[in-house]
């Protein structure tokens, strides 16, 4: 596991305290039941912005605090513990990363200060079908005299219904499946021809299907180079996968902690169920997988910060491990709680639904096992 410095430990502890006191699971439950179509509470997000979390990886010259991805991952882990819904992932990590990797000075100067201050939200629009397949992009961007015209669709865009800026992966040449020919575009969320349909998801988060009907963009809307967006997109997705794995680690750790406490207090046949050897073995399995996954997640985040050569492999390893872990712990949380675990009155259902959503986001365990094997030469 990574060795944390004093600043990182202080921020982690502050995030843990804030999440448990100001954004407990009960608050997420209330948000879900309120019918909020945004998928997050803007007042809660304002508090997170006030603490500087929106600008953790934004350089100081653009109004951020200039810290690293490992630090942001520690915060995501603590918010994952309480299922806190916010644009921290979509804006402070994913959209910010895309601009840092591909943006020119003008694009960074326009959007990064707005992200760090909470003035604007961002979202990455990449997938076009039910399964994550960044190599199958078909949304077309035709060159015109003054710029480009976008036509096509994107689905399940995280926080896509509230984003002020959409970072859209489009095809400027070639056909779906081609490695080259992808270009990233900065599209205002309220641009003419953009139709956003907010979806009500099982995990209560905000996603949207987005249609692009002849959306006209100027030439300076291109992020990075024309036909050269694959490198930026893949790097952005790797950063996103590592950050999401950190959030999943937090949710899994909380699932384990709640279940362990139940094993220590629930009695059956006149004794604590935690004394049953079969349940002890299952708890030991969860704990072991938690520690293994923590090492993988922190290694991936640290590799991003060091700009290591094996970032992609480590990010896929972290996402695969986190997907399997959160599946296991959410299942065990329901099963070991017995009847009450099957009801909506207990929090186990909230963790299970969030687990299933995060497992599928930006590639599930099988996707990343295959990708990891390919990257390792198998």
C-alpha cells in the first residue's frame, strides 16, 4: 500500500469525519426518496466545493489546490463509504483530467477555474450502447467550413443531465472499431441540437442519455488534435477507473464493517452468529480481498501521479479487483443480515444497487481482466 504523507492523512480524516456527520447514508436515502432528478444535492456539493475538493487535482494557477490523484482517491473512498452522491467523480476527476491532458491554455483557463469553484459541472460522454466499448464510437463529427457538426447519441452519461460542459468522443474519420479517427469535443450542455434525457437509475444517481442533432461547433471546440483523441480518451478513462475503484473500495469497506458488527451482535441458537465457523471463513475472505484491492487501487493512483509506464495495466487491475470485491461484499451484506437484509428498510440494498452500477461503469471485471491480460502480453 502507498505511504501517505501528513497532508494526505489529514485530508482523508477530514473527509471521513465530514462524510459520516454531514453526508451519512440516511441523507442519501432521503435524496433518493425525494425524487431529485439531478441525482445529487446541490447544497451538499457546495459544501464539498467550499472544502476545496472540487479543485484537488486542478493546478493552483487555475484556482485549484494542486494536489494529486492519490489524494483525490482517498476522498472518493470516504464518500463511497456513505454513498455520497455528488459531481466529485464526474467533474473534479473525469472532466478535469480530460482538460488537463488535452486542453490548450485557453480551454483550461476557461473551464478549470469554473470546475474548482463549483461554478460549472462537466461530464464525459463516451459510450453509445449498454456495455462499455470506447473503441466502438460511431457518433459522427463532420467537418464544415467553420468547424464541425455532431450527429449521434451517447448513453448513460454520468451527471450528463446537469453538466455545463460535455466532453464528447466523436468519430471524425474511419468506422466503429478503428483505433484512429476519434476526436474529443467540448460541447456546452445547452448547445442547440443537444437533447438530454435524465434517467432514474436503480442506484439513485444522475445519468442521462444525450442526443446530438446536427450540433454545430467551432473549430476551437476540439480538445487535443483532430483524429488523435484516443490517447487522451484512454488516459482519461484510466484515471476515471482508478478513481471509481477508490469509491468502490470505500463502499465495500463500509459493507464489510456493517456486516462484521452484525456478526458480533446478532444471536441465533443462543450464541453470536460470529462464532459460526462458516461465517468466520466468509468474513475472512472479505477482509483479505479488501486488503488486496486497497493495494491495487493505491498502486494505480500512485502510478498516475508518477506518470509510470504501467498506468493502464494497474488501472485495469484496480477496476477488476474493485468490481469483484464490491460484488462480494454487497452480496454478503444482504445474505448475512438475513431477512432484514432483503428489505428496503436496511441499507444493504442501497449498497448492492450502487455496487451493480459501479461494476458496469467504464468496464466490468471481465472487461478489465481481458484488457489487463492483453496489456501484459497474453
